C-alpha cells in the first residue's frame, strides 16, 4: 500500500486525474501480493489530506481483481509496455484458473 499526502484539494484532484502511469503498477503489485497471500481484498493506495482531515482508501476486493487487471492490461497496451502486458496476462490466467477450479469444487494438493 502506498500513501500519498496532499495539503490542498486542488493538488489532490490534479493527482487523481494524472496518475495512470502510477496507478496501474500499484494495482498489479497489490493484486499479486493479495493473490500470493490468499487475501480477500487489498488496499492499493491511500490519499491523505491532513489539512482537510480527509483520507481516501482505494481497495480492491477479490471479485474485482480480474476487471482491474484487464484495465491495467489495456493501459499497458496503449503505452506499448508489452513486458508488463505479459506479466498482467499471466496473473489474470492464474486467477481465472484458480477461480475455475474452485467453482468446480477442485481442491489444491
């Protein structure tokens, strides 16, 4: 989880509008960590504004992982970062494989 601190609302809004380059690596790393540790959800980042007494938490639930990874995949394709595309595809495939196994009642050995 990454914390970002802002002391005014304008900087916070500008950051939220321009963080794609940072957000997608955070999503991928967070999902990898959650998947590896068999977590049900994970906090990706928090935005903290002490001056406004405000904290925003970006959290992903397990059911949202593949959708979020697909958005990251689309982003990486758009910026032609194909190594990241492969990493994301592999993670999506692992998650989908495990989901399909659990849907069929198969147990891990």
